[in-house]
């Protein structure tokens, strides 16, 4: 925490002291990057010490995070992060790619990537003695905040549009969060959250708007780096690492980029991986701006079955474009049909992804087919959430099961017809 | 694997060589216990060596399992087990219990305890070169088999009654399993599975019927023991450990009992923990037999919202009764309403359980209220599955969220009415 020295606006580059601001830039509303003092970090810890840590969560990277030791060992709070990287080269070969890995974020406590952001935001909330953490969310971010807050006994309030699926709301309520449904859309819930936080002194977790969300999300980059240094690199001829990330509001890809930049600044990252952002074609505001060659995000009327990345107005678009530009990456858009195929492909190797989670894999397939990546690149695809979050979509990804009479005769007849 | 020396029938005590039988006792149909040669195991490994293993899965206990090194590192297959034990003493204090822990099996790859059984059965299937693994299941066991089989590229066929919820079937299909719906009930699917396995040389995973399911499930006991020896015991005055387990067909509790018996035979377990089985009152065939004082399981017409333990005819009842008798435990039955309350209680500390998973906690509450356990006992409650598996039940466990206009005025009005 001694290394947390301030914020820098991603638009005007103005610096602020830690106590000077809390959320976005007061000058132009730009999202803030957390500034760390890398020389202090390097005095505290070496990369080898991190590799040797026995902490099986994102808290193994505490020296590179802008919060202090949060406590709450032996709770789900200390199980966020440390997600597995699975070898899936069998899948890659079909597309001429030799080294393919999937980092499975569905293994987080509330079954999505968002636990990373919520864990770090909750840690920050405890430090500033916030009574309440509040967020606008219809899905994974809300579940993650509710779950992480419950684990440490922190009060959480979540605003969601009244049209949110009751099944998604149920999880927030089970975690004991106070849920308030708003008779309006996501944007009106988002705005009300900010206003309420300001009025009541609540701490606002809203994605992108709160600089600590990206700080939590960057821990995925730390884990990719640690995996690369201790395992992945060994299997690679050319040390080219390409990371595929699904993109909705742009905060995950921005956070991952920030993580790699931190490591580079520390001198711990040999070469910046290429980051490739994948958006659903029906929700591609960031990809659109990227292809237009500028940073101007024009809202869309989002329409994709990948609900976790279905976003009209991305809240972290500018940094999400830079994550690609500064790493020699690109954006790729995929249709819902390709996303459904990706769910089935990942399922066949034992990974059950929600549509937004499989979107990155759909982007990988397209990239391989279009020559965006090379056969001896090492590819790491991020699955951001569990298929159990959206079983309806899974049902669309597969063919219905046949029905037979419960007899050997019927079974034999069926097997003859289908298997051979 | 060198320690696997045969089977013993749980009814007639007859022994069989490893190659002599495959499933239940040919003599009386009794479930078979796997016999291990403990002296061979003790020559291979010490408890301290196990504690120092870096393998973060149930495969850290390989020397005490009846299978050889299965391979498939870096796949979900090597992520079964190694589930966290969460400190939840805050919950326990309400009931006068000082030390309460929850072991969260929802953190398994397919989000339930059943991955343990399926991982070990799939390992066995590879060893005997089975082309197909087959099982009857409507839920977690099927998902676990499908997921573990997908992870290693093993063909799986799953029979389910046609009345099974399409959402549960979707997960099996996503994992690439061949699903065949049977126009009949679970029992007819079960019987057809056995007949088909015999006819086609498929390997049958059916719970209890296949001796390797309990061998997989016993790894939870190994983890409880390892946690107890390396952590839990330190917080305990009297070294009394009581384990609460939800019971449906009886195979989980039997497997856990087998695990503790293995450890005792190895001389590694100081004192047998008390095991307390918890059944839903509407599906209590095993508890009924226990209270009648015999081992005669009389089928019931099961009716509980805890679908994963809703069982007319338990397939492992006899051993499930002994697990309690031989450990000075007891059975407890709980109503569906108590199960719903347990879901909400666990949620408040960040653990999202399905009804069957929360049943053990409901049993703990009742035990504490009825003086079945003591205030300075150390209590470990097993949550066997994720709440994401049954969001409908979660919706019943909580109160609906209120709806307000998206304005500060409406918000203030609401907060005044409710919070203050």
C-alpha cells in the first residue's frame, strides 16, 4: 500500500494525490489509472518471491496492489483469482495452432472474472472505512460484489433495472446484498448509484468509474505472466504470447493491459504480449471506434445473447482501445452463432463457459482462420464466466437429446441408427 | 495402484480379487468396498509427504487410491477436489457453537462433490481401456461424469429420465456427452444402464453400484483430515471433530466413512470424527431405517425441493447407516423450509449452496438446538453443490427485491421507510 502514490487521468494525463479524488477525473470525467511507485515495490519484493508464495488467490500479488493486507483468510474473499490455465492444444490443432491454453475464470468464487475487481474494491472500502459499497449491475459484477462483501461482512447495495432476470437477482439476494430494482434501464441505475454514493457517502464500485476495478482485474495479467514465466514459456519456440479477451464495457481488457504495464515498469516482463479484444458484433462500440481509427466511442443499441458483454455505452472504451494499439493487437467481432459454437467447442474439453466467456474463443477461431495469429504463437484465451450463469444459452448451443423407450431393444435400435 | 488388492462385500463380507468382479457382489448384490494393502501404502508414502504435496487436487492422495497415475495435468480433471474450508464461526455463535467451518464442494470443476467420484471412475476406465463410461443421472453425477470425461477425451453416455429439466441436460450436452432420454423414471434409466454396460462392454459409473465412486468420494475425508491435522486442530480445545453430510442415496457419506477408515488403518488418524447424516424429511429412507434400528431400507416416494438428495430407493443405504453407527453419529431430518433458511444463512457469509448442499447446514442448526453437539466441538459442514445449479430454489430462499423510480427522491423515500 506504501506504493500507491496517486491517480492519472487517462484523457488529460493530470495527476492527483490519493486523497484528492476518488473516482473519475474532476476535469474531464476521464477514467483514472492508479499510479504505483515501482521502485518502492522492487524494494519490497522480487518476482521470485512472488512465484514462491503459498497464497492461492490474487492476494499473492499484494505488493503490486494499491491496498494493504486485507485479512479475512479462510473466506471466499481469499479465493478470488488463482484460476487454472488449461492445456487445450487439441482444440487449437484444428485451426493450425500448436499451443492453445484457456485460463478459466469461471473457477472464481462467484463463478466469474468480476470477483477480482470486487475483492480489491471491497479491500479498499474497508481501508477507507466505507459503511456501504454500492454498484449498478444486472449480472456478474453485482454477484461478485455481493459475494465478496458477504465474505467479509461488508454491507453492499446493488441497483439493477427492474427488467433484470429474477434468477440473476436471486444470487445477489442470497448473498445478503440489499437489491433495489429501478424502474428504468441500466444507465439510469448507473447514474442513480453515483448520485446516491455522493449523497450518502457510500463507496461506489461502478466498473471503470472506480479506479480500483481495473486494479483488481489486472491481477489476471499477473497470473498470466506468472504462468508464462514458470510454465507456458517452456513449451514455446518463439516466446510470442497472444491473449484473447472478450470485451463489453472495456474494463477487463484495460485492467489486463494495466497489469502487463505494471510488470513491464518493474522490469519483470520480458516482452508485452499481444492483446486481442473480441466483441459481439451486436455490441461492438469499442471495436467500431478502433476500426474508425480514433478513440471516440459512439453508443450502440446492443443486441447479443452474450449478456455480460452486451453494452450500449462502454464505460472504459478509451483505455480498451489503447490496450490493443499499444500491444500490437487488434479487435475482432463475432456473431452470436459463432459464440454458440465456441460454447460447444470449450465444453468438449471440459470447460463450461457463458456466452460472454466463450466470445474470446470465437475470436480466436476467427483470428486463426484470418491469419491474425501464427501457428507457433502461444495463444491464451480467457473464459470470463461460468456457463451455469446462463443455461438458456447453453441449450441453444447443443442439439436436443433423443428420447427412447426404457428397453434394450429400443436402445439397440437407436444405437444402430445413430452410431453406425 | 499396487496397493489395490481386491473387494469385500458389505453384506456377506466375501472377498474378491481385483479381476474377479467389477461391480456389486455376485452373491447377494451388496455394494463392494475396495480393499487396500495398507502396509504397501505405508512403505510408499508418509502423511508428512502428502501434506507437502504441491498437487492442488484430489490426486495428491494417489498413493491411497486404487488407481495409478492418471495423467491429464493442466485439465479440469486435475482440478477435482482440493476444495476450501471456510471459517464461519460467526454463523455458529448464533447457536452457541464456537468453531464452525464449511467445506465448499461447489468449488469443484463442475460445481459439485460428484466430480470426486467421476474423476476416479474415469481414471479407472482409462486403466481398463473402457471405450465408453455410462451412467444414469439427472443431475450432478451426470454433469460430473460428462465434465471429467470431456477433460480427458473419454466417451461418456448418460441415461436420464425424459422428465429431467432441460437446463440440467444442457450441461451434459455441452460437455459433449451422448445423452439418451428414457421414457420412464430414474430407476428404469438405472436398470437400462446396467444392462447396456453388460451387453456392450461399457464401464458403468452408477453410484454405489460401482465401487470406485466411494473411492473417489473418500478423498473428501482425506482433505478434511489433512485440514484438521495442519490447521483445524490448532483452534480446538478438545479435538472433537463432527462432520455434517447431506444424504440422498448414501454414497457420499459411505465414501467419507471409508476415507476415515483408510486413514485409521494407516495409523494416520488419531480419532474417528463423528459423522452426522442429514436427510430431507421428504426423502428419508436411510434415516428411517436408522431410527428403526436396522439396515433394512424401505423405499419412499421422495418429495423434497433438494433434488440432488431426492431419492426413492437409496443405492448405498446399508453403508450409509454404518457410517453413522460406527462413528457415534446420528441421522437428522430437516424440512424444506429449514433447507431454504440454510441457503440464506450460508449466502450471508458468501457461500452459495444448492438445496442439497445447504441441507447439511440445516441439520447442523437442528443438532445445535437439540444438544446433539457441544459448544466446544469443532463442526465441519459439507456444502455439496453450487446454488447456480438450482437458482429457482434460491429464489424461494429470499424475499423479492423492491422496485423504485430512478430518482434520488424515490430512493430517499424508500430508504427512510425501510432502513431507518
